[in-house]
C-alpha cells in the first residue's frame, strides 16, 4: 500500500519516485510485522490452545512496552529548524498577481509577516508513538479475535464429529464389543455348569447380567465415574476366570485410593477382551496382567498378556483402530497409547488426562 500511494503521488505531481520515503515507511512497518509474527505464532496459542490467560496478558503487556520503547528510541529526528522568532514570508507565485485584479489581490509583504509555529517534540512519549501503540494493540486484538473465531468453529466441528462418533460407538459396542460369539460361549459354559457346579453357574449368570446392564445403560453416556468403569472390568474378568483353565494366571491391580473422576465408558474393555482372546492358551502356561495407576492429573492403564502360537489364535482383532479414533476425538493430542509386542508378550500402555 505505501508503494502504491507514493507511486500515485509521484505520477500526479510529476516527480521522481521517492524510494527513500518508501524504505522509511517499510522500516517502520517492519516493527508491526515482527510483533505480529511473535504474537501469532508464539503468544496467541498460549491463550487459544492452553487457556493460560495470566501468562498471555503478561507477555503481551511486555511486548507492547518493548514496542513503545523502540518507537521512542527510533523516532526520526525533527530536522534543522530556523529560529522560532524569525519571520517567514510566504510569497505566492507571480502568476497569481497577473491580470486586472492584480492590485486588489496583491498582499502587502512585510507588514504582517507570518511566523513559524513552535513545535516542541515530546521528551518521552509523543503523539506519533501513542497512535502507533494504539494501532499495535488493535492489530493484536484483531489477531486473537480471528484465532478464537476459527478455534470456536473447529471445536464445534469436533463436537459434531464426537456426537456422531458417540452414536456409532453405541451401536458398535452393542454389536461387536460384547458380541454374540462371546454371549454364546458364556451361555454354553453356564449351561454346562448347571449340572456340575450349580453355584458357579448362578455366579456366572449374575456376572453376565451386571456386564450387560453396564453396556446397555452406561455405555451410551459420554463419561462415567472411574469406579463404575473399574467395576465393569472386574465383572468381566471374574466371568472370564470361570471360562479359562486353572493354569492361566490373571492379575488385576488397582490403586489403593480411587480418585473421584470420570472417564469415557468402555474405554479399556477392547484391550482386556483382546488379551483374553489372543493371550490364553489351553496347551501351555499363559498369563494376563492388568494394572491401573492414577496420579493427581493422569491415569495409566497397562495390560500385558502372553502370546499364544499362531495356530491357536483363530480370532480376529476387535477394533484397535476404532479405539484410537475415539481417543483422538475425546483427547486430541493429550493421551499416549503405546503398543509393543515381541515373540512372547503383548503390551498395552495407555495414559489419559484426568483434569478434563
């Protein structure tokens, strides 16, 4: 824009293009550009993405103060001025006094000499510096406003995706997570236990009813208390203990003190079900170790199971990709999922934030 304006003035006034003035303007505007880049890429994310208001406003105040200081230091010199008391005559061009009305319009030079007005530059902070600082603050306000607007649009889109994913997840869990194959095997085991171990058969029916009640009534919610989710896992593990052989070692470790927090329902069952499907062998010793630890603001879930020979593992996976997708929607860039496997073991490490 400065280049266009100076070019327009030079064409209109029929003078040479003033490169010196253009470079001076660009030098002054480069300060605004530098502040904008710092704010846009370093300071604005502190408020928009991290919600650290005090830190953001402190940095912005320091940045504006530095800008104002540099403005005062780099103020261009006022230039040489004639003495303030020296009269300055303004002589119009001679063409203005030609013609019949020349005597009427001719001024009386020397009678009322014009005097140059006194301009005393501000010692510390002048009007030009004040205007530049106000422009800077308005520019930063527009920058943060635009970023907040697009962040709001992004959050709305994520909310829509999360709601749609939540509906799909409800149907998926009802169809696959506690799938007909699992129910069929469980009911067959209960039927076999009725004549052999009636009491154990009764316990199996009770555990199965608890699992189905949680899936039907709690699985549709966005979040459930952590103790309810752990209770669901305990019911599932207890039911699976009745199905596997005695040589399979199953351990489930919990923190001594359970924090009062909420997590998405059915977030761990995929890993636990995979451990029983792919980690239990009826020919050799096998194990499943499940551990949940909590701190003030994080929850750590770990599941390790033995790997059975490939010939015995006839079941397919149950949606690790869907679990990752769900975690991405609920905890974008705030969770860690590490899956490691070797010839003997399969390890899952999941860390979730608890301050949401």
